[in-house]
């Protein structure tokens, strides 16, 4: 089997790295040959983080390259597409270029809301059902959660599978807890960690107030990984650049993981990956009860769900003051990841579904 992987980004894009690229070695071990081509280069993505937009000339070149790839796709058996092959193109052009090959779509975000909830009425009119038409024509739609699955079902997709966004546990050894009595010492500074990107740091605004109040009675550091400069008055903070090599170590050195979210449609499509990272390292978590967060966090067992500022304050205060509770919840979270959110649990399912699509393609070819 030869698969052409059309991801949106290279390794710097979290969605591409986790939904596609981390599976490549396992697929190859199973005799599945995968050629990967990102739409947006790492350099262009870095520029977007710095300037807030892509270079128009670079985008033109990226799209030309992608169109050429789709035209000369004959040597591949299947196309594995992250979200869509040609964002913002008329869907009939994309379907025309995809014609003749079975294609698999993968979603870990509610990308369809870029279209059907767009502020521009003209764009919303012409593109509102763009991804629905793609899903209806796909041989397989892979969804990261139930919210995305529901949209795929409503679009008329005939073959859907749910696969959460997961971690490779080889890269996430569990946190080693020091003597608990030492951790209760008044000079010990707990680290509350958040990991993300400049495009998602706005979620931290939701808990500015709770963190300011907590800092008056608790000795902690807010560690932010992957964001730009972000300040909360009176809160001790660390702003650390993201790197794939360091992210696990930086999380493991922390004590509590957080994931605040707005209660909006886009957030309901998120796959809660940062929660899974925290839990893989043995950290308890506090998260907004939005979307898949409610499935990942077992309230009172591996962390807390906090619906408002008072609940954020109470949850974080409880964890900051009790190292034994952090250890207990963190251990439960690690076990949950081992059982439900690790690469070894999802890879066989993904491979099985790829083979089903491939076998169906061969069956139809033989009938024809």
C-alpha cells in the first residue's frame, strides 16, 4: 500500500505532528509506504506566529505545489488528508483533483466553523458546506471526538471512525515525585503549566483573575510553554519557547496542568491534547468543562473541571496545598492515558481502517 499524506503543516504544526507524522514509523513497520507533503512549511508557520499572517507569495507557491501533487497522484493507492487539501478553494475544484483515488480526511478541530461561522457573509454563503461535501465523498473520515463525528454524520459521510489525539508514551516518562514532606515545605514553589502557541494564549485571559487571587496565599510559578510574552500582575511567571525535544521535560518538571477554554463552537471541536500531555507525565489537571475535556477529565479522580472563576480558584487552591492529592490524581491520569490516549492504542485501529479502504479499492477495481 502506498499512501500520500497531505498534512497542513510540518513538524512545527501540532495538529500535523500528532494526527499524521507521529504515525509514519508505525505505518512503515506494517509495510505501508507513506510519502508526506505539508501544505505550509515550518518557516512560513514561524513567520505567521511572528507577524500574524502568511506571506501571500509563499501561499501561492504552496498551493501551486499542492495542485501539482494532486494532478500527479497516480502512483499512490490512498490519499490521507489533514482536514482539506486546498483550503478556501471552491470545493468542486478540490473534488475534481481528488477524483480517481480514495481519500481519507482527518479532523482534530472544528475547521468547518471557519466557513459556516465566518464573519464575512459572502464567504459564509459560498463555503458554508465546503467540508461537508468533502466528507460526503471521502472513503473514510477520522474524527478526534464526538462533536466532529456528529458533523461528519450530518454531512452524509458513510465511513467514520473516532480516534483521539494521543501521545507516544516513549516520549513521556512519568513525573518522579520527591519526598512529599519536602513538597509541603513553605519554600517549595509549585509550577502550574500551560502549553500552547501564540494563537491560543488568549485562553489564559479566562483565569487571570483566579491566578492573581491565588498568588496572594500560594507560592507558585505559572509556566507558559510556547507562547509569546504574557503578563499577569503579581503572578510569578516563566515564558519558555516550545521545542519538541524539551516539551515533555518541561511538563514533567511542573506540578499541575491547566486548560481553560471559551464555551464556543470552535472550542467544542478541540481534542484536549494538552490535557493528555499533562496526564501522561503524571500531573493532575484543571480544565474548563467544554467539549472533549469532559471525557478526558474524570472530575475528582484525575483532576477537576472548573466552570467559573470560583471553581478555578477552589480547584487550584486544593491542588497547590496538597502534594499527596497531586500525586494521587496524577497517577490516575497517567493510567488513563496508558489505557485510552497512547499511540499504541490508536495506531492498530488506524492501520486497520486504512487496510479496509485499500481492500475496498482493490475489490472495486477487480469488479470493474
